[in-house]
């Protein structure tokens, strides 16, 4: 009786922790204007900034001291001004660099399938030849010689 209760309790706790962990990691960014970001920077309300410059126009993810998260769309000409304001305020700034996409490697699945098919075909042919040869040799050993025509008297 005790083991099923422990198993059920463990499953419920695991499920509760998984739901709590997934809910804690999701951040919803609310849209905000550049002018509002300027005001928040001047009032020292910004906890951290993360710039995403590409693709143009770029956007900034803003974390405020009160726990809210905002996203601000900016033009490339505003980027240097926003960086200067953030540095003047002492706000931590990060710039996200887009990873270059790796060149697509050619896929050789077709060649693999053709090579595999040929290999299977060769194995079948070799097995058939060995089987026919074995049956022929077994027939000769059993004394089954082909009937020869005897001369008539």
C-alpha cells in the first residue's frame, strides 16, 4: 500500500516542479516606445538592456527594476544615442550577435540508398549462387547421376 502512494506523490511533485520551471522561464515582452525608454533611463528605472541590431530595424529588450520586460523597436541611427544613455546611466548593456548560418552541406542520402540497394542485390545473388552450387554437389554425392542413354542390342 505504501509504494503506490509514494509513486503517486513523486509523480505529482515532479509534474508540479516541471510546470513551475517552465512557467518561470517564459518572459513576455510588452512593446514600448523609444521616448518612454529615454524617460525610464533618465529616471534610473532600467535594470538591463539587450540590443538586437539585426535585422533592421533593431530592437532592445529592456528589463526594468520593477520586474517588467519591454521591447523597444529603434532605427539604426538611434542605436548610438541609446547606448550612450545606457552607459551614462550605468545600466548593463549586452549586444546580441546573430550567429552566421553555416553553409548547407550537400546531403548524400540518395547515394547511400543506391549503394545500400546494390549491396543487398549482390548479397542475394551470391546467396543464390551458393545455394544452387550446394544443391548440385549434394545431388552428385547422393548418387543421382543423370541417366545416360545405353546402346541398344
